[in-house]
């Protein structure tokens, strides 16, 4: 078997793309999107009908609100993708709401309502939010309402712990972006550090989070994300889920060899959570702040997603 076939035996494989054609070709279980991926897909001519449909559904008396059109467009892409995956789609809340708990809750409810209006039950959707304290608290409330959440832009242990304590369904710790930060630092310090294989700091971060969750028997599952190469994926074989770009999925599919399971919950010694002290907002903020990489990459990620959301809104506005 090729590496992708072997990976699918020990890990749920998720396609990280808004491109429906790419997803159809690779048969993943689930799919994830974000503002950047939606923007890339929306620029392709074969998906113009999804934009036209979003404008039509959002129009009242010939006028459409840009925010409503963009929300409908996210759902339209999600519905199209769900025709080709048996599992769930992750659809992201506007990154500009990352520090507003109530607005994030409202947006999550709205996206679920739009999916349900399109005939998609909420058990096939994950509402994706940035792993700020406010985003985690929004997810905590949505989960209580039966709306499953995917916490993204996750870089620190503090974020991971807070998500588990909030009982969110799933987290997406970013592997490649962590590697990017350490590579950039290495380029300045020139300490000769090796970041390949198990030495990849992104791989180490996800491994640490996975072990913590399994040790304390948290139900939140780990979905490694943002990969730069197949080596990172191979090092995380056995993780609950991995969301992978079509290019890297294809590379795994075209590679023969033996895949070793690196993460295995069955060998973890479970401990009681009684020894743990729940995070407060101030403790969370301090611990996250102590991690320079996590602080910088979370802020950068929110800014970049917001930028792409603004570009998408501008593109839609030109069509109104």
C-alpha cells in the first residue's frame, strides 16, 4: 500500500481545501476550509455559480448585504464539498470576530442555520474559531447548544488546555507555521539546529498536546494541520485526525513504503484530572504570552485570515 492508504488505517484523513475538484479526487473523510482557501476557490471560474447563488439567496428587494453573501458563500462551498465527503466540513467564523465572544456565538449559530436551511444537519458541520480566549469561550457555549466546534490557529499548550477544559469537539494545532517561526529564528541565530523528522518543533508541539489529552482522558480530539512536507505527516501517524492539502495528499498517495504509527492512545497511562488546576483567563493569557512563537503566530494568523476575508468581501461587493 502507498503511504496515504496506510495513514488512513491509523488516522482520519481530512482534506484541507476549498477546491471541490481536488477533494473529489482524493476521497478524504472530512474537509476543512478557512477564509484563505475559500478566497482561492472563489477566484476559480468553475465556482462562480456558487457566488451567484449566494448573492441571490441573500438578496432582499434586489439588495444584498455583503456579510450575508459571504456567510452564504461559505455555506455554499461547504454544501458542495459535503457531496463528496462522508463526514464533516469545518467552516470558519470571520477572523475579525476573534476577540468578541458574543459576536462569534451569533455567527456560529447563523452559519449552522444556513446549513440547516440548505438541508445539512449540524452534525455534519464544525464551526471553526480562532483559539483566542474569547473564541474558546464562544466554542464552549456553542458546544452546550449542540454545535460542534473546531478551534484553529492553535500554537501553545495554554490554548490546547483551555480548549480541552471547554469541552470543544476538536482542535487544529498548526505544525508548519510553528516550523516556519523556528526556521526564521534559526536563520538569524545560525545555531545549526536540526528541524527534520521528530526534531520538527511543530511535530513536537502536536505530540505533546496529543499525549496530554490522552493522559487526562479529554474527549477533545487532535487534528494536526498546516503541514509543510510529508515528513511532518509521517511523524504524526496515529494522531486522531490530520488535515492535509491536496498536493501533500497526492504526494503520499504516490509514495510507497512502510508507515510506522507514531502516536498511540492505547499505550498512554491515564491519570486523574484532580491534580490539574483549571485555567483562568489571566492564567491562560500569561502562559500563552510566555510563548513568543505562539503569541506571534496567533496574531499573524488572525491578521492574514482577516485580510483574505476583506479581499473576499471586496470581490463580492464588485458583483453586487
